[in-house]
C-alpha cells in the first residue's frame, strides 16, 4: 500500500426533506449573494427549482443564475459564471444538479480568484492550489461523485479537449443528497450514472499496487450495491432505498476511499473522454461500452488473478479455472450493462470507425496510459479496443 | 435507509515516515504549547517518544506530558490532563498511542473549556456541544477508530462505570497513521484490536434498518480485510501491508461509514463494557468472547437471513439452508478468534459467574439494549449470554 492523504471535509446531509430546515442556514455561513448554477431545466420540471427559489427568497438572498450548464460542461459556461460572480459580488455558489453542474461550479469558484482565463488554469494541468468561492450542492443525479471530491472535468469543443482539474479549495463545503431528487431521473441517465459509478470503482480496482485489500474489498462492496440497486431503480424509479444506495455509492466511489494508497492511471476514462470530446456522447454510456472490451483486451496471465477475484467477489461466480472465471466475470459485466438497456456498441450511439485513429492518438497524448495504466496502452491498443466496440461481443 | 449526516473532517496522513516532515507544521497551526498524552511507555521502548520529543524540541515547542493513560482510561487521568492544560496554557493536544490515549485526550480537550467536572459532562449523557482544544494523534494501535471519530469512552472505577461521550469539536484535526508504529504491538493486543474492529462492524451490520446495502456491503468488505490480514500480522508482526490494512480498517470501521443511515443500539459493547468496568479486562478480548455467543443467542427465524448473508459474503460459506449457513458463520467467527489465540472463555480472563447478575443489570441500566437492540435484551438475556461464556462453545 502506498502512502496517502485522506481529507474529505464535505459535510454530507443525506436523506429526505432536509432543504426546508437546513439550506439557508448552510448558505448564510458564507453570505447572502448566491450564484445558482443548474443545467437544462429538469429541476424546473420536478419542482426543485421552485423550492430553492422560494427558500432563498424568504431568506432575503440575492440570487444570480447560471443556467444551461451542458452535460459535458463547456469552458464558455465557466467563463460566463466567473463574470456573473464578479459582477454580483457572489459569496457562495449553490450548484443544483448532477456532476456536470457541480463540476462547472467548481471551476467558476476557482476562476473568480484567478487572473488567468479558466481554460489556461486547466490546460496547465498542475491542479489548483489557490482560493475558491465556497460551494454548496444539491445533488440530482447519482453518478460522478463530484459532490464529495475536489475534481472537475471541463470540455472545450473548439480544441476537442476534455480535461480534468482539481484542488483542495474546490471540494464542496456541504452537499445535500436527497434520493427523492433522483426519482425523476430518466432510465437512460440512471443507467449511465450507475455505469459511471462502477467505472470509477473499476479504474482503481484493476491496479498494480499490492497489499490494498481494504480498498479493494470496500470497492467490491460498493460495486455489489450498485449492481443490486440499479435494476431496482430502473424498474421502480421512486424506490427510495434503491435510489439512496445508488446516491451514496456515487459519493463513496470517488472520494478517495477506493483509490487511496494506489498508484497508476485510469484507462477507460482516458479512452472515453475522447469519445465525449469528439461526439459529445453521454460519459457513462461510453464507459459502459468500452469497459468489458478493455477488460478482455488486458486480460492475460499476469492480470488473470485480479479478474478472477472480481468474478468471484463481485459477481458470485464459483469457477475454479482462473481464466474461465475471469472471462465469466467480464461477460457478467457486459450482460449487466445490457440488462440496464445501455446501447453496447459505438454505432448505436452514432460513432463509426472514422476517427478511431485520431481519438486513439489523443487518448494517449492527453494521459499517461502508455506508461502508467494497469496494462499500458499504446495508440494501437486503444484503437483495437475502440474497434471491438463496433459490434456486439461475447467473452465466455 | 434513515437520514444521516456524514461529516468527518479529520485529515488522515497515512503511511510510513511522515512525522519528520509533517508533524511540526501540523502542530504549528494551533500554537507552540503542546500537551503530549501517552500510555504505559511502549512508545519509549520503540523509539517513537524520542522521535517526537526531538522534533518538538527542534521546533521550540513547550511540551507538557500526561503519561500513564490506562488501557481503560480513567476519569482521574482526564482531570490531571485538564489541570495541566490550564496551568500551561496548552494550545494543542498531541495524543500518541491507541484508542485509550486518544479517548483520554478528547475528554481533556473538552474539559478545559467546561466549568463542570469532566465526569459530570459524561454522566449527563447528552454528548458535548462546546469547544475543545485541537487534537492531533499519532496512532500506535489498530483497534478503536478513535483517531477518526468524535467519541471517547472513560472509566470510573469508584462507581464501576464505563461511559461514552462525544461531540463535533472532539474529532481529531489530523491523525498520523504509520503502520510501522504498530510493528511492535504484541500478539495479544493485535488480536484484541482486530476483534474490536470486527465488533464495531458487527454491531452496525446486525441491525433492523432496511435498505442499507451500501453500508452493509462496505462493512462486509472491511470485515474480510481484517479477517485476511490479522493472521498475517500475528505471524509476521512487521508485515507492512498487513499492518496497513488493519490500521485503515480500524478508522473506517467506526467513522460512520458503516453505521450511518441506521438506527438501533449496539449489543455486545453494552455487555462488554460491564466486564471491563468490573474486571478491567482488555476490551477487544471481552468482545471476542461475547460475540459468537450473542450471535447464537439472537439467531432466530427473523434474524436468520442476515446471519446467512454474513456467512456467505464474509466467510464464503456456500450452504443453501439459511439456518445451517448462519450457524456455520457463527462457528467461523468463533474459530477465527480461537486461531488468533484469543482466550475464548470468561474464566480464562479471570471472570466467574459471581457478578453476572449485577453486571447484567448494569448492562441494561447503562444502555437501551432492552428496547433498541437488534434483538432486544433483558437482564435475563444478558446473564444467559454471560453464562454461555463459561465454557468452550460449538455452534454448527
């Protein structure tokens, strides 16, 4: 196990119906001027927007809105947010939405304190050590874990780049996690969010660091919670406990708990980021499509032990031959995504082989997967994995 | 799943050899006057005391010592610590030791800010909402989880009471977790600490709240990490990864992760606290002795599903009949403690039936196990469970 630091001071307020009694007290710690950040308007349909506006109105807050944050939030929106904060002397940012909205809020919060253009901070790729406006979130989608970590991913469609940034001041101060706020999330987004959560777990689980049982066994537990509860939430969208399990899994999958003490970089995220950057597809769907093909591609005599452990501990597969067990585990992963009604080929989401070579080059250029991944991946490997996604697959 | 708040702002510095470069920076945030709290002197034998004193000396700290904290820390020691803090204008408390030392430091930290006698704060049983001196810990024993939570347990031998107290200001600001600092922990204490960790997990796992997969599956993962790594640490005390897994398990087992979102009170701790209060035995050993007997005592048609899940997911028992699976899981728990060389009867730790009735009364009087436990326990139940611990047991 490597040395690590674990410091996650987000104050999680989990459960139903807490906003009326807690939201304004939380915001008042920082001031009265609030930047309200949200996405495409789903919070206007389900009543959450109205509730928040009424609470802030009664509390005499000055509310400025940054709306229309994109599913892959864009740098232009971040710039717009920074300008709004400066013009209105904003004290605290309230992000109401999923990971995209929260990610956008984080870079706005940091951008306010920087003389540089926000994209320059991101492109520098050094993380962010400066100050940021305090962020409070109301989560509406179980997926990215952004509600309880310091990271953000922003897209620049003019340069076809989707890059990450993070820093200690960007972690939300308080996050409200009410599973009821995810009842209206459509089936497709629920499945995509669950795939995203699982991918966060997979990325750190398939790793070369030794002696990390505690991280790995905890990760297996969170995986099993997602695998059990996602189908329930898909079948009965207002099942409170299923939504609650998915929501808390989202936060725990990417707050450091399963990644701390390990080294190496993620593979599928690097490959997926290019799909989203070039085609603007839903992140979790891209991950679901890539993951089983990647697993099968990197399965070998050296990695088989870990994949067999995965098959047994996560999928309950009792198979003595490690290679066969591993393949059954990969098949189970693929089948799970299929039963969640995720389109499991790239053509189904409008991607053909035209840009595979270019995207593969970018995936390697924008990351260190060629040297530091679980199994290092060169451009030709990435392209081969993309190619496996052209048709349906069978692994065991 | 119940509503819950999760706010654990302890800054964990995990891994080897961090003190030389980080300790004084951490302390200097709060001031130069340090109360150094430690136990029976094991840190003098293994060199940790010398290292800390040298670092603080070079940093021009004023160091006052509260030494000799008991394995079940006593209220007299707390009072001594409060007086030292007041006399020396202490800015920060540095607790170097296991859970007892840290627990003592927490109540000293709170006591400094209170006009009441510390025991009166504890006896009031309302928790502690006031201020406290900042606490930094250097953990030397994987067991209680006190390094990452707000709770403390203090004994009063004059009244035969062992009671808990906790409050937001009592959570350590920073905890240094270096697995190497546990290399010299003797076999008996390593086993007792592991039993303590497992008991923290069991107490919340065997619970009536529904829809808590995420908490339960995570808990099963931590249990498996302890069950795998404790025997390794016993056989090879300087196995870094085994010690690392136990150490981080200790913190995660009682920081809220596996208990949040559930209601109900713990059973074995209430029964064990009386054994320690009356006979001053090692807490973890008392828990190990009681736990399998308690499990078997509360196993019934209503609880069998949970015990069968435990047998399968934690012990890997593949047995279709739920009742038989449950019994095998209980047997596996008992056998595990035996293989860790834990004395598994009360007479082996010097306790006979003389005070069973009195202790059973106290266990019920000092807790709400009669109404709020997984399976409610009256005085006669507690006495029957104590009685089961007089001789070796067999469950399956």
